[in-house]
């Protein structure tokens, strides 16, 4: 009898353990361009600048039980782009830079959102850049090019994705349709199209497409430039959670959230904007943690990145770092560019006007002491570029005034932050995991391992 009881107890334990190993609610956060230095830099920045923050400025995910890194190379280069990395993280397959949800032979590959839908879970993607930009597309589209925006969006409509959020629908002129035309297509496909994040909580039994208040926004406003009423990735995440909390109560869900704007500020080599974008990612993850507190046995949270952007370095010149100086940057490089263009437009073009702007937006002279070579560089760029032609520093997503770019670079340098490039690097990317089945990520070495492990923890399998 005692033996029988022991066997029964063991059986119970086994059933209990395997049931507890299954994730019903899965959050996958992808920081686009988010390197390990960007993460550590944000915590140092918070400690130096936001001294009043909860946890001393510690990000919500850096103390997860799994704190690791994975390799990110693509099939065509040791340095990946977002579409190849997105495909790897979504489908477990290496592909060529620029390819979207297909392998190196252009054959469609199954992704983790499709696996989730097959086993009856609801699925969602949210990003603070275009809803059909590379990273979200990896979870619903299959195309030989990340640039075929119209085709990619049409695939979102045909996909099983229940909730999709982004700043707008990106389009190519050659494809003939504008964002408003795609909105009509989404409505015809039965999606509820919203432009207010708070409205998603009221939708019943319908797929949702959540966009920003202006379809001309290729990305939501940078965290540094937001006003109270501007939507952010935190709002989009809250909106998705509200929607799924009710709609997916029984089925469970898989939700991918991309903090896509980190990549843009890293392409601009703008440290403060990058750090504030990462704070928004941290707040979004905190919402998932709040959800986890209510469902600790069934929730899995993963935070990772597709690649590092910019080659950010913290500290140089014989052990120097001074992040306190970053406290005085009030806006993004992109916004500083717009302000300079406005100045030229209204004829405020004296050196004194420029000094006033740099004092106000970057704290130069009053709070951040400049070296004589910095002053020479500013004055030279002012005379040669700002006054004459407003020469641009053209990046992947932005086109900034050289004057603004030189000024932000000087501030970064005064904090002893350097960037080695305006593009992506081949550095490994961080991986943080908490929740049910997290132990399985202790043996996760490459970005292609991520979706395969998630599928297993969801009680399924991803095979390509
Ligand atoms: Zn990029």
C-alpha cells in the first residue's frame, strides 16, 4: 500500500511538473539594436541622471534568472540586419540579410506565432515603428524582400495575428497604395482599426490593428521628445495586454513586442535618446512582469535583441566616464535637427541664436564645459554648414543637420561614450529570461535556438 502511495505521489509530482512547464502566456521582447553596452549604459545613466528612479535606475529585466547572450550572424554576413535576425528569432532559421520569413533559398519557413496559432493560442505583435517593418514582419510574413511593404502588410491581414500595433503602415510609392488605403483593406479583412491605445480594451471578438494618431509617423516620437499625450511602446504593450487579458483568457497568447526605435537612435549615435528608449522598453517589460505576478505558473518572458547598432563603447581615455553630463540633453538628435531647420526658416541665424539653442537643449557652456577644440568644431560647422547649405548626415532612417550631429557627438564624447559606426555590428546580443521553463534557456547559444525553445515550453515544436 505504501509503495502504491509513493507511486501515486510520484505520478502527481510528474503531472504537476510537466503541467507547470507549459507556458500559456508568452512575451517576447526584442530591442532592435540593443547591445549589452546599451543596456549597462542605461543603468549607469539612470544612476547618474535619474537618481530618484525606483530600484536606483535598475532596468526591470537585468536581474532575470537567465542573463546570457546569443550569436546573431545571418546566412549572408557575420553582421545581420533586422529581417534576417527577425527570421532567426521567429523561425529558427538563418537567412540572407534583407529576406523576410524565408530561408536562404527563398522558401517560406514557419514562425513561432504560426506555431502558437496552430495550438489554439492567440497571437500579437507590437512595435513603435511601422507595423510592417522587418521585426514584426518576421512573425507574420514570408517574402524575399523586407522592402515589399504592401505585400508584407497584405500577409499580416491573411496571417493568424490577432493584435498588431505600430506607428503606421509603411508603403512604397511604386506599390501604388497609401497608408489610408491599407487601413481600408484592414477594415475589409474584418480588423478593428484603432488610433487610440486605450480603445483596445473595449474590443470584443475582433482582430485589432492599432496605429498612432498620425499615419505619417514612420515611428512613434522618441521617448526624449514625447509629450504626455503621445503614444509610446509602453502604451502599445499595455493595450495588447488589456486586449489579451480578456480575449485570450482561455486560449493563452504569444505576444512579440519590439522596441524598434532603439535602433534608430543608435544609427544616429545618440546615447541619451537610446537610454531613454531602453527605459521605455524596461517599462514595457514591467507590464509583463505585473501580468506574470498574476499568472506565475503559466507565464514566460524573454527579452533579447536582433543585433547591436553603432558599436557603443562606455568609457575611454584612461578610465574616464562622466554620465552626469548627459543630464542636460533635453531632446533627440532628430528633434534638434528640426529645431535648427526651423531657426533657419525664420531667419534666426546668428551664432548667438545657435549658442542659446545648444545651451537650452544640451546644457553646453552653462553645465557641460566644452574644450577649445569642441568650440572650434561647433563654430566651424556653424559657418560652413549651418549658414550655407544645412548639410545633412544621412543615416539609415534619419537625415540630420550636420550641426546637430556634431553637437550631440561632442556631448557623447564629454560623457566618454564613443560609437564606432553608424551601422550594425556583429556583437553578440543579450538574452534575459524569466518564468515558466526559463531553465531551458540556459542552453541557448544562438538566436535560432530561441523560437525552438519557446515552442517546446508552449508544449509544441518548431520544425523547418
Ligand atoms: Zn538598424
